[in-house]
């Protein structure tokens, strides 16, 4: 029944909202058949540890992109808000370390908002920040543990500024700040 509900809703809702209807449950692999649950299946192929794993973006038009994902599943569409503060900090820390190792000071990490996510499994986009994108809506934090949780399911992007981090908030499509 659940897999039916998942794919039915994917058809019934506009394409940009497809993860909202997702009621998948990793304990029942048959519920992960929908396309928007593809990253859940990738998670289950990984060893139980480490807690964070990385995948190349499957889109061949985004050859410079990597994804950082928690090994653990959330319920239906995963959200940052339902993760524990420790799990969130672990995800951001791992993503930022990987981004730094690939792109030096030019790294960026982006979380798309719920309205535009096409995969239900929590994932952060890692890449090289496009230059000169600075916008007015950001907060400055000391490190990954200080990155806020958007209360409304909106997205955000993070980049270094000196020895602090800029967290740009209140956006939906954010991965476009990274080179493809
Ligand atoms: Zn799903
Ligand atoms: Zn999942
Ligand atoms: Zn900034």
C-alpha cells in the first residue's frame, strides 16, 4: 500500500514537491521503489559505519558535484529538523571537511529546500562556489554545530568567510550556487 501511495502522490503533485508524499520505510524495501527514494536505496548499500557517506551526483551534467548523506534514514521525507543536533553537526562537519579537501577555500555546501527536493533521503550538495554570489540574507556562525535549522523546510547554503562560516538562509533552490 505504501509504495502505491508514494508513486501515486508523485504523479498527483507538481514535480517540485514530489518528496512530500513519500511514506517510505527502509525496514520494508518494497516501499523504496519510487524514484524519489533512490538515495534511500543507496544508503542501504553502504556499510553501517561511518555514519556519513558520499556519492557522486548521478546527473552527468553535474560532474563536479558530490553528495554527503547520513547512513541513517528519517521517516518519509527526511528533514534536518528531525535529526538530533549531534547527527546534524556530524553531517555538516563531514560535508564541509570533504568540500574543503576538494576545493580549498572555494568550497560551498548546499541544502535544497523541501519544495524543490527530488530525493527524500537527507543529502547535502558539495561543490565549488560560484564567485561573487554574496547576498544579504545570511548569518555568521563559528562552525558546523552552529548552523541553524530552518523552521520552515527552506534550504540554505554555507561557505567559509575567514575562519567563520556564512549560512545563507530562506532559499529553496540552493545547489545552483555551486559549479555544475
Ligand atoms: Zn522515500
Ligand atoms: Zn532514506
Ligand atoms: Zn556569504
